[in-house]
C-alpha cells in the first residue's frame, strides 16, 4: 500500500520559512509524510529538522532543483562541476535528514532551454549524474529524475526520456519521478507511461490539471492508480500542489492566481481523494 505525503511548498511563502509548523499541519490533517524542498534553509540543521519531523510521527522525502550556475547540462565545464558539487551536497543533506530519497530536476537547470544542443546536454547530464551515483549509494539515498513539461525544460519531458536517462546512468540508485500534472501535458496516456516506467519508478507526485487538489479536475487518477498497482509500486504518492499567488515563491512556482481557497483546505481535499484512489 502506498504511503501518502504532501509537499510542504503548498504552505510555503518564502524559501526561508520555518517548515516545522507546516509539517505539524500536515500531520494534523493525516498525512504519512512530508516532502521537503532543499531550496529552503534545512541544510543549516538537517539532523534537527529530521528528528523533529520523526517526533511528529512523519517520514520525510526530499526534492531539489538546479539553477543556471549549477546546470549539470551546461556547455561550461565549470558550471557542470558546480552542479555535481550541488548534488553531492543535496545528497548529504538528504541523508542527514534521514530521508531515503532525493528527486526533482536534478539533471539540468529548471527553465533553461537550448534548442539544437539537446544531445550534448543530455550526455553532460548523464555524466554528472553518474558522478554522484556512488555518493547516493553510499548514503543509501535513491535519486529520482523528474520528467517535467516542455515549458519548464527541453531535456526530459516524458517518462520514456526519464527512463532513458536513468538507464544511461546505469545505477541502482538512480530512477524516475513521475508527476500527474506534467504527464497530463506530455503523455498521450499517462497510465501507459507509468506501466512503461515500471521498475524505474522511485516516486509519484499528484495534483490535478490546474496544479490544485487531485480529484477536482480532469485527470483520471483511478487509471493511474491501477497502473501503479500493476507495476507493483508501493512507494510514496505525494501531492505537490502550488496554489498561492503573490508570495515570494510565486515566481519560482509560476502561480499568478489563487488555485485553491487555501492550503489547509487543499490538503484535506487532496488527502481524502488520495485515500480513496491510492489506498
């Protein structure tokens, strides 16, 4: 049976926010765990943060992303080296938090595109991920390559592309993160994409087609849950909703209007639907 989590970015107004009150709210609503963005300040005291979350009876997963100065797929070898260093640091923080996995856009800079150079950039991304795979294995941290939509990257948009990159890296500690929101844009049949991903799937995100609470829009989550069961997936199903406009992280999350009435209401609606659909 899948474990049900919520990404704390649902409540986040600034990446410097103290995430522990958000985790307490997630616990009170009934989630099994929380997802923590390493874009915030948790690196300052990861052991204490992890201990506090476990004291609440929650488990933690981690996510991160790379920027232009740490782009693993950059033409500049100095930038690529900085990307390797950034990932190694993120793996270390993840392990010190007590989290078993680190997923996200870990292969290149979010929002950076370079038409006509994709083959070279993917090769550099593969090399960078291969360089940190041993660190992930030593730390017992699973890495998940997230397939995201065409408006946010030109490197890995589909499940097949994510699996292809993971296969090229060739590590038992590098797999795939799929997200219902991105699949709704990029996959013809998201459930089939889940089936093709199969044993490579490390993590699964859910939100509806507007990035709000799952179950309120067009996405067929029952079909996705069926596909997850068919491949024997029993990992995390985490709702990653971005709903707040006019806060400091809005530009990073590209949210310009209120998607839901409020974070607590969205979290409750999401968990209710996730329990019915994913168990």
